[in-house]
C-alpha cells in the first residue's frame, strides 16, 4: 500500500495575517530526510516557495488587501512534514517526498529576488 505525507506550510505577513497551505506527497519522510529539509531552511523555518517550486500563498491575503502591501515579504514558513491521514489522501499528489527533499537540498542560498515581494 502506498504511503502518503503532508507538507504543511504558511505565509505570514508582517501584520501576522496568515495563509496556510498543504501539499500531498507520495511516500513517507525518514527522520534523515526531515533533518535534511530543516538544515536548508533559513533560521530553521523559512524558505522561498518559488525557489523550490512550491505554490506561494501570499495571493490569498491579497484578496483582502487588493494586492501587495508594505507588510508583504518573500518568506514562507515550514510547519511540518507528517504522515497523511486517510481523509487527506484525495486528488493527485504534488510529487514524491524524495523530490521535495531534493529541491530543498539543491538550494545553496535563498534568492529573495525570485519572489514578486522582494522589492516591496
């Protein structure tokens, strides 16, 4: 039976408004893979979604502010990578756990200019 995982993350602007996101992933992360992912994060929690090909979440907040504001920035926050519950296994997986880990491991330096918020 195929195992699935959930990558939970969020975008929190400077006013602490939040937008949450989750990716359904095929496979189950090992403790080593989780450590490898965490080692790539800026300040142990932040990443630039565009750089690892994860859907950015800030546009959800723009619905309430009619677009970007001075509170927007480039960073998304990693919450957890966990085993999926049965009811969460719906639709097509975004990819495999190993693919997500490989994308994070490929980052040598986070490039803020990849986000449309970098010069706000």
